[in-house]
């Protein structure tokens, strides 16, 4: 069962149990953007970012949603004196513009048709630009956002975007990549929460090929968002001792036991299967004894909620049933404490509670996970009918090249159809497994991969 979310993003976005859509049209090299619609998918996921606990080049500095770091120190200089590491330069040019102009030079604002949204800008006391976005109502499928003129980034490197925000309501941080002769793709990489004081947030991402990149702070619910001190920098890699790949399945379809598990086991691999405990025993989902058999065979079981709701819409008093109740129920079948949000949706209330109950949380945030990964914001590449085998293989290659951790998310395996973008063709799945087996990446269930990351820190 899959319900479409009200996020309408043109281009390609990485999603989990439902359709997340990309923000308006392309922000091209001239910074133009517009229109709504388009389809989601996860076909651009090979450009994914890394980890949630996003450090800078060396240390931890608490931004929202993780220990978002600035640059650390290193030994050097003459006479054994410690000197601070010099950070990479900010690639976003200082914004210029006269008071009264619609937007500062180098920045663009857009509210989709049907959205009651507004964008304003001003300067802070230190002269830096402050961007203001407000949504007061209108179409639930629309958005308001600012973005900077896309910047050419060299492929094969890691980058970090950071800013400071004050807000009421969550916002989504989405980066887009336009190769010279390719399609612009969008990647929902991070999310911020309400903040009454200026709060720093950041995320890291890997660019596998040279492309023009911008970042959008998307407001798609009533609320407001202010941002300042916008930064985009190259950052040092944070590799793991060896590259890892995890194969995950959401919703607990019967094909998990009849198709996916045998195919994995034939290659000496094990997967992670996230169950909706209220669906167990109902066609087309697993029976409880079949799920328990997966655990006995060495696969990982996790929780995907009790009834598969949009979690931010669940009253706070019912979160216990959806999260703790599910975790305890699937634990009886052999689960080990992992949680995956239905539709990938969460807010600060959901996240705060979930972190007290689950051993880890797998999100719909897109990208590779590196040594800075936040166990409460594990990132993925969602595979849908729009995701090509070549794009999945590029993501596998990126994990191998960077010694990071890729989580591939599937749902059902069978015959794809136009009404269901989450059924993956069996032939494509087998082809991906064969490629993975020859890639040099170690395949582990999500929980085991996270344990390996923790031991390496």
C-alpha cells in the first residue's frame, strides 16, 4: 500500500515508502526555476550525499539534526606548534544587491502556483544576506523556496552545504545536479526542524560527475523560514575501512521470502526487511511465521510502524503504538531494533521520540553514508520503476570508490505496472545482485553495517 505525499518536485528525488516529488522546474545554470509536477523516483540517487552526523573536515559542532561540524585541528607548523586546519573556501559568492530589489544578486525565489507564499530578503548586522520564506496556505502540493545560481562542482569529490536558520515548521534541503549533457536531478538530502534561535545545519554529499549544483531550502507546509550564512565547500572524505552495501525492503511483501531472500542467499548475502506489523498475515504481505523464518536464516527484521501512517500526522499520544508497539511486536519475530519511517516522513516530535525507542532509524534522505553517519538519519537510494540499472550500478561504484556505505531500498519484487512505481522487476533485481557480487563491496544487513561503522570510529 502506497500513498502519495504532497511533495511535488520536478526532477528526480530519492524517496522511501511513497512518492516524494521534486521542487518546481530546473534551477539551470542561470538560476531559473518554475512550474510544478513531474514524477519522483530515486533514479538520481547515485549522486547521494553522505551520512547524517555531518562533520566538517575535522570536528563536531551541533547543528540541527546531527553533529554538524566545522573544521578540526591538525598538528603542523614549525616547532611542533598546533595550527588550525585551513577550511576549503566558500563557493557561494557574497550576495550583492540594492535595498528594495526583489532578490539579492545570485539568488532566486519562487512560490508555486496556488501556494500562498512570499519571499523577502534583508541584511543582518554583519552585512550577510538573510532570506525569508513564508507559506500561509494554498495547495498542499506546492512549495516556496530560495536557491542560489548553480555552481560548477568537480566530480569525484565530497561537498558540504551549511547555513543558519530560524523557523517554524520543518524544511527540506534538496540539492540538484545538472551535468553538461544530462538531466537535472534532485536529491532530498536533509531536513531541519523548528528553531526559535539561529541554528546551524549542514549536510555532506558526494558528486560522482562534474555538474552544476544548487541547494534549495524548501518550505512545503504553513510556516516560515529564515536562513543566513549560506556556505558550500568541498570537504575531506570520511571513508570507512571498507565499502559497504545494504539491501533493504519496506512493507513486508510476501516476495521478501519467496523471491528476495532466496536470491540473496544464493550469493551469500542477507538483507534487511522492515515490517508493518498490522499488515502481517494479510495478502500480499508476509505471514508472521514467514517473517520469523527470514530472521532464522540470518536476515534482519525491522519495524516500519504498526499501520503505515504519515508519522507527523499521528497524534503524539499514538506515537507509542506506531513506534514502540511495532518495535516490540516485530522483536518477537527476531527483529533487532531498527526503524524505518513510513513514506520517509518525520518531524522533530516523531524524531525525538523515535530516537528514544529504536536502535537506529533508516530515513528517506538520499545519499551515501560515511564515517560521520548519524544512526538516527541513515540515508538511502530508493529504487523505483524509474530507476535504471545503470544508475544503481553508478551508486554501487560510488560506494566502492569512496569506501562508504550505500543502502539500496526496494519494496515488492514482481511484474512492474504503471500504477505501482514500487514493484521492481525480478530480472533487474537479479542483475543488480550479480553486479554487486562482483563490485568489491561487502554486503551486510543495515544493523550489521552500522555496527561495523561504529567499531571503526
